[in-house]
């Protein structure tokens, strides 16, 4: 999943303001604090997942230490920017929730031991989600946390003078994953930070940040991304058409990561859509020999994929039926799905919708219970053929 995004973000200089999606008003406010020399020592960037709180904090950090900044952005080419963009700047420190599938001692569970993975994950996708990060760490169902050892490490690091830039910056991602003990250890640092120190807390859930820390940070509210900016980003960065981008943007609640998930699910669905159309056309025109041949092909694909296809088909049947009932506004279909469903919906009606749905559902159960896929699909096609005749 991360690899998928790598190519695009590498070409977009991930840490500058110009590559943050939308948030024009907030960008302006942040820039103004630097121009006015009102740089707060402990700031809390908080906004929902995918709003861009992490890219904004990174852009702000880069801007602070850029030696050739313009009124609107970091230069992107000075030695400081260069290192910031690779996340290897000696004055940019990270503390993020970590964990390991291996049984490491507690003192090993600190960000320093996971920096290569963190750099890869964030440069590939500054809109990294917590779940994607845990996926990159390969920790399955464990949750990451920011430990007391991490807090100790932070204090050590921030008590150094900056190595080469004006500010030393701590970016602490997801302070809500920090326990009481760790938070208490950091308290004094947040209250009285050493000179030229900026702490950027980046949170999705400030309600779960320990109050004593929360009350000592200056809030920077990151709102959902405005729809036009989200649409434009999907067109420019993902090559979507205006119509596709518009539809996805409206479904994404101002979250770029959610938009990407919706888009990916859509692409997965493309292949399934082809299968669905083939199944329905051939079943309707009673081309059963073709279908039996195809059942053999289908049997060779993985069981998980067969199951997902049957789930997808149930959704499409449901949506086609809704179209038939003219409840078009509750239907969520994309491009060719919608076109097909429009033509196909007259054939899905009150007399057969339940039967088709049930047949698909049963086939899915049989596949899950290790039924022979060739037999399951052959049987399914025959049943659907019969049911469509009732339309
Ligand atoms: Zn620069």
C-alpha cells in the first residue's frame, strides 16, 4: 500500500507547504506566526485522520529551519530543506508510537530503533495513517505506544543545543498513545522548554491526551480538507477524471487518506465488475456452456478473492434493486457500474432479488467452508439463470 504512493510523493517534495492539500487559511496563519516571530514552543496540531495535520507540521518544521525561506514556503533546496525532506536533519527529532512483533525489551521500543521504517513510510506518504504505520511495522494487531523510555530519550535530545539550525524541533506524532508516566516525565520540558526548542504534537484525538500536557500546548486546529482542494488533488495526483474525483471527494469527509481508500476499493471493484457483468449477461442469455467454462477459470483464483467477489456481487445486486425502485439517491455506484446497473436494474425486482441475493450469499458461505469452487460457481450460475427468467 505504501509502495503504491511512493512514486507520486517523491515527485512532490513532501514536506513543503505547497504539497499540503488545501488548508490555505491555516497555512497563512502558520506562516504569519513565523513572520511575526510568535513561534509557540509547544503546539498541538489536531485534526482528523487524513486532514493533513502531519504534513502541515512537517512543512512548518521545514519552514522554521529553512535558510532561504520565502514569504509562503520553504525554499526546498537549501541544505536544511534537503535534510528535512529526507527526515534526516539532526535538529528534527521524532517520537511516534512503536511496537514490535518480536519480544523486545521495553528500552528498545523507542522511535530511534524504527527510524528507517518511519522515514520510508512518511516520505512515501505524508498522509500516513496510524493503521498504515502499524502495517509498515508489521505488528499485526498490536498497538503502538510512546513509552516512558521514549520520554527520557526526548528529554536527552532536546537538552542539546541545536546542531546546525536555528531551532531544534520535536515532532511527536499521536500524543494520545502516550501513557501517564511518559506524559508526566515530559511535563517539565513542555512547561519550560530549553531555548530555541519547538515541540510539535500532532494528534487525531486530543481528548485522550493527558490534561496537564494538553493545557500547556497551543492548539492549531486542522479542519477537514475543503472539497474542491480534495477534488483537485485527486485529479492531479491520481489522474482521476473530474467526475470520479468529485464523487470520491464527496464521500471522503475531507480526509485524503479516506479518499485514497475509496479510490483503491473502486479499482479493486473494476475487475469484479467485469466478472459480475459477464455472469449476469451470460446467465440472462442462457449461455451456460460459457459460464461452466468460466467457472473452471474462477476456481483457479484464490478462495479469498472468490469470497470477495461474491460479496461485491451482493452489493451490486442490492444497488441495482435500489435503482429499480428509483431510490437513486441512496445508490453508490461508480462509472461503468452505474451504467450497467441502469440497464440491468429492470431485471432485478421484488420477485427475484431475494433469491439472487440468497444464492450469492450461499455460494459465499460454501466457498468459505471449503466447498469445491467449480461446483459452487456452476450451481450459482444455473440458479441465477433461472431467477433472471422471473424478471
Ligand atoms: Zn530551504
